[in-house]
C-alpha cells in the first residue's frame, strides 16, 4: 500500500502569544503579527515547527502497485484526533509513504506536535533493519520524498510542488495557496482547506507516478491506465474533480 500525504497547518495562537510580543486580539491579525516578527528576526515569515498547529492531513491511498484507490482527509474534531488517526493508519497498514518535503517538514512537525498529546508511532522509529526503515534516506521502500529524489545535487533549493506540477502538465495550485490557510481556518472554511489539501496530494501522487515512469518501474501503458482510473474514482462533489479530470483527459489525448 502507498500513502501520499500532506499536512495543512495554522499558527498555534497560544504558543505564539507566549513567544512573540503580540498587540492584536483577532486570530488572523495575531498570525500576521507573528509572521512579521519572525521575518524581522530571520528574513523569513515561516514559523519554527513547534508553532504549526495541524488542521488537516490528507492522503491518496494506492495499492501495493501504486494503483489509485481513493483520496480523502483523516477525520478528527481537533489536532490531537487528526494526528492520532494518521498515526493509527501507519501503525496498522505500514504503507510506503510518498511526500513532497515530508521528510523535512510534515513528519518532524507532526512528531513535535504529537509530544503535546503523548501520542506514539513506534512503527516509524523501528530501525531493526539499519538500511530499510522509514527514516532511512538510502532506501525508497518506506518513504519517497519527491523534493529529495528530484532535487539531487543541490537543485532542491527553490523547487516548488506548484511549479513542478505545472511544468509536468498537472493542475498545480489552481485556487487556494498555502499561505491562505490560516485565513480560511479562522473564517470557518475548513472544508475548503481539506479540499485544497486533497488537491495537493493528488498533484503529489500524479507526480510520483511520473517519477516511477521515469525510473522504469511502471510501463507507459500502466501509467495511462492508472491516471484514467484515478479520474474515474474522483468524487463529483469535490471542487478539484473537474479540473483534474480535464488535465488527465488532456494527458491521455496527447499520448
């Protein structure tokens, strides 16, 4: 089984208030004040990992051969439940993980946030086999981080999923962007965040299929069959479905 995953986060308001000189009262303004303070300090508005509160984890699930099964978002009424459900899935299924910058952001961020709730994920930290485990960078059998395998020899700098997807003929980010998530969350637009996260994992999954084709792990005929199956299995009530179906049909027509 493969699990192509991605996380969406917002600033942890309570932690922000404890560590930044905040003068605002509204959540959105508190976030923006923290971003500004961080940029003044480091020339980047990106907050350190402990400040990222998880609001969504989405995934494409595929079978052992990478064929598309479904795309969805892990359930949960709060951060603890969302992370717990994701960890339970990994513990139960032990899937091959596919991500874009998951090794450097999503997973370490999740582990840091899990400390708050005393959650466990022993499967990920099992190093019985020194070279074949989730944390090994020398094997693609447990985790493929596309930003690493496609960004070798220093080319990783500036490599963005959106641009890479667009270049490869995928939709990329067509509506929402990551830096808008905190505004959507505090405006009560959680469904929109979840669909954005799902569209990101669809882009990542499709990009991974192209990577597998590049390596010769799947045949061209298999590739087109898989993306056609993906189009057929997307739910019609999702905002991204029509867009992905159109791009998939274009890909097939240009074969």
